[in-house]
C-alpha cells in the first residue's frame, strides 16, 4: 500500500507563504493498493487537487470512487463539492460515514450544496452519490481493502479506520481527543464537565478498543493538532497531542507514527521544530515519528522508509 497526503491541516485551510512547505489544505489522504485500487479518506480541501488527478487518470471517463469520512466537520467535507469526478456523468461516488451522521449524511452533504451556498445542488450533480453507513467494529470490504472502523472521542463522534491490504496495514486516527479528561457526546460541551463513573468506563473501553484495533499496524496517522500547552487550554475541543499519540502507538506496538491534522496556526518554522522534537522523542520510545506534509507519499510495510521532510 501507498498513501499520499493531499491535505494535512485541521480546522480551516491556511495556504500562503508561511505554510508553503507543510501545506495549507485540510484533511485528505489517498490510499492505493499495489493493484492500483484507490480509497480516499476524508474530503477536506485537499480533495480538490486529488480529484483533478483522478479525472486526468480516467481521461474524463466515468469511474467508481470510494470516500470514507471520519466525521462531517467542515475540514473533512469541504472539498466534496469541488471533486472533479463528481461532474463526469456516469461516475459513482460511494461516501461512507459513521452511522449517527450517515442517517443525515445525504442531508448534510446536500446542505452544503444548497443554492444559497453553492451553484450546483447535489441532486443536479452528474455523478451518482451513494451514502453508506459505517459502524465501529463492522469491517467493510472495499475492493481488495479490508477496512475496520474504530470509534473515536470527538464532538458528535468520529471514526478512525484500519486498512489491511497487500499483506500490510496502516490506520487513520482523526479526529480524536485523548481518553482522559473529556468524554465527547452528541451535545455541545462549553467546557470541562465532571466525568461520571460511567464516563470513565466508556473512555477506558474506547481507548482499549483503539489499542486493540491498532495492534501491530505498520503505520498510524494520528490527530496531533495540539502541543501540550495548547491542549491544556482547549481540552474540550476534541484533539490530541503527539504525546497522546505516542502513548497509544507504544501500547499497540506500532512501528511508525505520522503526525497529522496540524493546527492552522503552526507555521513552517514551528512545524520544523515540532518534527525534530518528536522524531527524537519517538526514537527514544522505539517509534519512528514522521510529520506529514502536503504531497508526502508514504510506502506502507516493514522495511519501507519515509521521505525526508518537505522540500525546502
Ligand atoms: Zn478536523
Ligand atoms: Zn472534527
């Protein structure tokens, strides 16, 4: 398998001179099997350029595309209306999302293309959209990919995915808060709420299930939006730090951790410092830590090595 990062930011896009090396587009990863089969994870603004590439590959002919959504926050769906294959008649686009959100998924995606917001409403888009509900622990088969959805701790819920194909595996864990201070639910938390005993049990179970799902994966891409001092100020926003990710990866004996969903405020110079700091921390824990950048192509599997940091 090979994965390509088309957007590595969280929250909102920040293209510009200060982010030109790590990139400014929001969450989107392309997954390829050796057979050439492709699955897309998340549809942030990075999806636009990926869509252009896919349309070039099929030379304008219709195809089937599979888009797995971790959840439907803006930074994970905003690229969908700009996905070029959607405008090729005869194209089929399968969109997978968490059960709770997928009930309303058609409405959500239809909502962002309402005529007030976007010139082409969903029902007028030439491609056929199919919305598929996913449930944590219910494995999906998409072509040669085995995909395991994993429950995560995020406002209104989100799912990570473990991918097995080509006799190797990797996981996408975004967006998620750690499993200690806050249990996110389907209502708005304006700050820290006292955790009940049931909440603590639920968090413990969710964390244990995540560790089980990650067991032995070659590579884990993780929401490391915050540095510890930032997390301390916003523990109820639903994101983790590299420390949290390292702890989970060590427990699951993951070979390589990829820092992902970077805070939009972290500009290139700071990203270089973060990359350096956590590469050293990871080395001490026996985990290779790679900081994702827009355009990074990563081969998955034992013995594969990551590219050096982003081009200067
Ligand atoms: Zn996000
Ligand atoms: Zn989110």
